[in-house]
C-alpha cells in the first residue's frame, strides 16, 4: 500500500458511526431539498461544532459561506459543501505549511501532558534518519517517571543516540549538553523532548522560557523549529494552550496527534485563524511511521467524512 | 477573551430582561441562547447541549421570578440547578468488595493520565488505611511499566509486573492472586491507552474485565477533551459497563464541559479528579463545583447565592413600601447598609452585578471602612434626628454627632449629603416602581 493510501485508510477507519450519520444527513438534505435553506446551514454548523472548531470560528465560517453563496449566486445545494470546504482550506493554507527545513536543525517539542510528545519525537527521529540525516535526541523530560526510559527505548529502536541525565535533573542542563554534543558530533537534527506542562502553570512556563533562551544563545546558527504537540481530541482549551506556549517559546508549527481516533481536531482551524500558527505534521497511529506531513485538503475531507 | 465577551453578552441579555413577574418564553429563549453558547464554549457536546437546553427551557418558562433576582438571573439559577442535578448531587467514592481484594480497573484513551492516576489513587487509598497493589498491564507503550514502578516506589507502594512479553489478561489475573498472597486489599490495574474504535484492543480490555471481575471500572478522561468525549465514553461504557469516571488535568484552565458530556451519555458518576503534578494531587469530585465551572458564570451564580442568602425578603418589601411613600429615614439607610454589609465586600459585590460595567465602578470607590464610619455617625444621632433629618441643619447637633462617633463635622456633612442623595434616588425609584418587589435589586448604594 502506498503511503498516501495508507493515510487515507487510517483516516477512513477512524471515522465513527456518528460521523457517518451526521454526514449522511447532510447528503440527504442536499438531495432532498431543492433549495439552500436554514436547515442545511444548521447541519453544516453542527458538523463544524462537533469537530471542535468552536462557536466563534464556526459562526464566522458559516457567515462567510452564506455571503459567498449569495455573491456567487449558487443555487444548487450540492455545491454548498464544496464552497465550505474551500473556505476552511483557505484558512489552513493561507501561509506556507510545508515544513521548511535547513540543517543543522534543532527541534524543541513542547505541549501539555499526555498529548504524545515523546511518541512524536520517536516518529520524527525515524523520519529524519530514513532521509539519511544524523539525528540526536535530548531527554528533556526529567520530571515524569520513566519518561527518559521511554525516549531511550525509541532511540534504541531507531538507532539514534539519546543525551540524558537522571530523573529530576535540570532540563535546561540536559538540553545544553545535547547542543554541545550535537555541535561536536556534527549532528544534522537535534530533537529535544520536554516535560508535559499545563500552560497555566507559571513556573513551568518560565522553565520553558529558560530552555528556549539557552537554545537561542548556544546554538544561534542552527535552524530552529519549535513544535507544539496538540491532541486532536482537545476542545476549545487548545486555543489557550497555543497562545500561552507561543508566548513562552515562539511556536513555529503544530503537530496534531491521535487523528486515527474519532476526534477531528477542528480546533486547529480556530488556532490558525486566531494565531496564524501552521500545522506541520499529523500523528495517525502508534507505529514509528505513523507521522504525516499535514495536507489541508485531506484534513478538510476527513472533517466532513468524505475520504474517497 | 471569549469568556469575557460571553459575560458581556449575558449582561446585555440581562439588561433586556428586567422587572417582569414570570419568566415568559421570550425571556427564556434569549437567556438560553447565551447558556447554549456558554456550554458549547466549555466543550459540552453539541447534542448534550441541545437536549439540556430544551429540557431546562421547559422548566423555566412560566416559573416565578424570585423576589431578589432579575428574570435573567432566575434563568441562570434554574440552569445551574439542572446542571448540578445532571452532574449528580453527591460525591461518590470507591465501592469496596466484601471479600478483598477490591479490583479497580483503569481504562481510557492514550495520554489521559491513567498511570499517574493509578499512583494517585493508590496514595489516596493507602492514606485511608488500605493496602493497595499497583499492577502494570500496559505492555505496549515504551517504559509504561517502568513508569508505574517508579510511581509506586515514590509512594512506597508495592507494584506487580511481568514485563512486556506477557498477555495483559494473564498479568491482570496474576496480580490478583499476588495481592491475595501478600494481603493487599486493593489492586489498581493500569492498562494501555486505547482508541475506542480499535476492536482488538477493546476486546483485550473486555477479556481483562472477564478475567478479574473488577468491582470498579473507571474511565479516565482528560478534562480538556472536546466534542469527542461522548463517542469515547459511549463506546467504553457499552463495552465495559464502567462504574465511574475520573477526570484528569483539572488544574488546567479548561472549562471541562467533557465532564457533563460523559456524565450525560453514561449516567455514571465522576468519582475523582486529578488536580496537579504531585502524586498527592487527587480530590474526590464535587459535582456542584464542576457545574458552575462549566457554565462559566461563577460570578453571576455567587451573586444569586448571596442575594438569596442574605436579603431579608420582608425587610425588602417594607423598604419598598416606604420608598413609595417616600418615608425613607436614617434608620432605613442604616438598615439597608447592614443588609448590604452581610453580602461581603461592596466593591466585589458591585462588580458581580450583571449590567454593571466595570469601568463605571472606577469612580464609585466604596470603602468598607467608610461604611463603618457612616454607621458610627448614624448611631450617634438621636432617634428624633434619624426620623427627621431636617433637624440636622443645626450646627451644634452635627458637632455632637461628630464627637459621639469619633469623626469630623465634614464627615457628618458628607453622610447627610449622601443620605439626601439616597432619598432623591428613592423618589426616582418609587416613580419607577409602581408595583413593588418585582425582580429589581433594591439596593440603591451608588453614592459618589
């Protein structure tokens, strides 16, 4: 199976019964009603809300849809959905989404607890290694029990080194060491793990700021990427997460994980709109190759359950 | 922020809904629109919101507006009551088996916080005199077993592991026999995170359930979960008939609407909450507190509560009668102030009133200390003076009052002036209030 096919089939298998019923109701409406009516708009609104786009974004998008339908004199209800998809795609595509890569590169991976940072790092490391790059990992989560072991197991499986200290040590020191090692070993990609932290804990966010400062100071000639990992199942709180993490360490992109479940991750649309933060990768499983570059149009198709 | 604009919108709604006796359909509809938005913003599932709103609207229409509340506040009061009753009124703990060990199975999606919660729950139960054993059945995630071992040793609790090469069903079964042998009266079984649509993994967890017959099957849910919470909860409950829910990461700033979604689709109680990074950060879940967090109208709710508690309905009625007859005296002034005082800090209170713009309050600094002075001054007046403020035109009376209250004549003058302003306001009010006691906040304390 080609990589693309595999991604689609993963997304397809992730579509819930609920999703099917919701979309088929829309299809029905599209077929039955000869005109574009409020009921159709309500159904579309429901799809967006239940995909976690949030009230504000949903309202704005539906308003935009209505005026576009009017402007372009669209009479055929079956075209409405495509217009809607186009609007969301435009939001997501607005700026350059493709991962822009230059080496040597340092990737700092941050996020709240349990979103899949360490797993994402394993997948990223494997991806770069397969591309023939020399990869090094830094075990910057010195807080959670056995987080260092978890990263070490990934490192071992993939065949990349892990710079680590003991649990409870200063994460900034671990990352400092890793940068020195990366420089002397001429590593192409250094990926730094960090402990999960809730964005409303000031001391933990300050710790992250410190780590960020050290990276900028000690490794200024590297290409720096700071990835915020978001769980696709997260609701409106993800906007707060994105805002606070952006403030602490200047996020350059989002990794949206666990898209192989029934959650649609629609909150990234709101985040893109509000904070202009691009989505770079999506996680679609627990396997080492279950990381994909983000593609707005397949994401939007999946949002509506229209995976072909 | 979204939340602030929501509060503002609500206040707009409140402004429109003033001074009516019974809640009519229009009142309820417009207030419910805001409630619906509030719940959706809090991540309560769309369908759950729809059902809830229509049910509550039915109850609200035609209900009497309480003496001390505006119709908008009355709607919120009803909404909150229904939310609390939906969340469950009581706290609920662990059901222990009569024949130990009690088996507690923790299940949920990846990253919900099961392993950490296994430790926290173990800590909580050992503090209650139990001897819990932590069993590591997550053989998939790298170092998950090690994580549970580390957590257990930090808490000085025993753990049971068989490595990651064994079937989780066998590990679970063996952990129970191990507990029996070692006199552990509780076994907390940590399992791998799994998607509810992963058939193989869901079958595995059913097999674990069948093998150990746990007294408690607790679904661990991240409190930041969005709309998908219903799908997850429905599927786990259908497969496993869970006995309860644990909400994690509640120390974040999410409104936690997932709690309501999960509760509403499963009907199972939320038993515990994870509230911090430390292994002692676990709390018995309080449904009523969660209701107001989800609704996000804590300020309005506490005003309603305070108003209900402290405003003496009879006195309010008497006062409004006096207001109409325009017989407002210093005694009433004092009385009114005492009632207001009971409600707590005035500035806080003012800020809580829907419809009051916070920027307006900048000029109306009400000093609680000042209130004490006013009280002293009024108490230093004779009965006659209090009834007939005109007597206070006399300078020597003022001097006596200042001496008696330990204040200065200027302050006495100020109080008299404030009183007169209050009287003026009363007159205006009485014009407005043809029918006394219909849903107005009868506290004219806006002195400058």
